[in-house]
């Protein structure tokens, strides 16, 4: 679960200028519009998966993606992936911490490390002409980690700062709490290190995790705005350890579980989820349509989203105070969780949760208007297509598909699959999901928030 910030307006102007300049140059040099390129996926002799899309962008993004998210942690190294994310810029065999920062700044490049439940992702972004230099530093931080004792010790304060920010984010708290309750181990492991584990994190424990997971067959090298042959050549030069895909503990959804975290907040936060679909499920896109049918948030700035969101319509009938209810659909390689996140005044949480569960039950009865269903399909398609205007989204999608399947399904085929979904498909999936036992996580002012079994029996 990674988050982004806001870039200055001048950077957006610069990007447009670069793009316009590059486009004009190519047209004048070749006298024709360059042909559209498809995603190319291949595998090197050492087992490294290489995937790329050359979209002729003057800005290139290259990522090293490892099957090494928080679900791969054990009780002995809990929080180790949070440490790897935070310590990504520490001294390596190829460059010191200062050299990494200075070298990337000199070419106007950036380095970012993110983690998900399943993946560790290192990404460099730079001008296309500076790709060799940027990839040198990418190699250094992904294959030459040194984890010097004094650097690890000095940077542990950054872990505590992350936890301080995280502890004030109650939306993240209920999502993490729901995963912990519903999946226990595997996907239930947090993206953040428990504070009690920070003192025990050592250079040796970091090396042990890297040595066991950063293996050629367990990684992918992915690029957007880069030639595939160039990316393969870069992959051949990476000093990777030999090894295949690291096996993970299968995720199993547990219904009827709950997590409660009372805080001093004036608001109440809740997330209720049922067993959803995995990334490989044939019902994955149907779940996406069902999500948009329930309501996924505002489509118009400052709007209440009551017009198209069944969840917010239901909430508005039980309270006149401000509230927010949004459906989520989180899919992983072997499991998924589908549900709703609600934020409201503490006294309104119970009636809102009951109304939300009523909306879910109604979906199992086939009460789906044809216009509403088509709207949900259109919203899902537009959401995916708009996200595909973002180079970062394209990169992440290519990486996940390449690692999971060894191939890539283009967005045009995904849109066609959405068009083929029927209302009967949605009702069938709704019955399968909503007739199962949910799990729940709540946080904030819980003085008027019932326990899960009380809500279910009401």
C-alpha cells in the first residue's frame, strides 16, 4: 500500500516541454509518426524476468521488482521489509549513500523504494539519455547492499518516524487491522515494523532476508520508456544471485474475525470485508464492476457521491451528519478481500454499518438496474484507462503481470472483458461473496460501535 505526493507546477510544464520537443524532433527526423509498441516480456538465462514498453517517452522509468513483500516475513524478522524500504539509500558496494543522492541529483533522476504485501519495488526515473547512470545506482541499491552497522543504527529513527505518521492515519489502521484479522499470517502481516521489533533489526537479519529473496528467478526488471534490448543488456550485467521463485505461505481468508483499536479521535473508522477474488480469478473484473456498483468515492470534486453510490445513498438515509462510505476490492496473487470502509461520527457508526450490510444483502437478490449496471461498467473502464495515462501505473501493472504469469494482457483486452460481463455474473458473485462471513476492523471513538457478532445478529 504506497502513497504519493504533489509535484510542483513547474515540473509538469517541463514534462510537457520535453514531450513536445521530443515529438517534434522525431517527426522531423523520420517524417512519420512512430509505430505503437506493445509490451515485451522475456526471460534471461539466469531466470530474471524482463518486461518493457517503449512508448517513446523522453522520461524513462525502470524498476526492480522482487517477490519479497511483507507476507514473506517470519516471526523472527517481522518488519524487515519496512526496514529495506527505509534503508534503500544506504551505502552499497557500488556507491556510498552520499554518492547515490548526489549522483542521481546531478542527472535530475529520482530513486524510490516501495513495498506492498507481496512485492518490494525499487524504481529510478530519469531522462532517457541518462538511463545508464540511473541504472548504475539502481543496481547498487538492489544487488550490493552493505547494511553497515552504524548506518543501520543511525537510521532506525526513520522507522519510528514512519510509525508515528502511521499511528495517526486511522484509515490505514483499519485496512491493516482488517488484513490482520481476516488473513492472520501471510497477507495479515503489516507493511510497518512493530515498534518492539526495531531494536532487534540487525545488518545480519537484513542480509539474511536479501540473500533468501533477492534471487534472479524471484525478480523482474521492468521498464517504461526504454528499449527492450537495452533493458535486457542491463539485466545481463546485474550481479544477481542464482535461485528460483521463493514459495510463500498460502493466504486463507478467515470470516467472523475482528480488530478493535480505540483512540482519542472524535470520529469512528471501520472496514468490513468478505472473501474476494484473487488476481488469477476469472471473477476479478466482475468484482471490479460490483465495486463500482456499490460506490467507490467521489467522481466530481466536492461532490457527495450520493447520486451514484448505493452505499452513500443508504448512509444518507440513516444520518444527516457528514459521513463517507466507499467500497474496496483488494486482489492478491492467491486471495482477495472485498468490502467497505466507513468514516463517520461515532454515534452514527452502528446504523451506517447496518445499512451497508443491507446494501450488500440486496445485491444477492438480483436487484440490479440495467442503467446502474452499465454505469458501473463504464466507471470501471474509465478508471482503468485514466490510470493507464500514468507511467507509474503502467510500470506496476506490467511488473505484477510479468512476475505472476510470465506474460502481459493489454488494457484493450481488459476493456473487452469488462464489456462481456453481465448482470447475472455480478449477482452470482455477490451471492458467493456476501453470503460468507465477514471480518471487521474498527478504530477511533468506538463508544457506539458494536462488535461484529452484534451487527450480524441485528
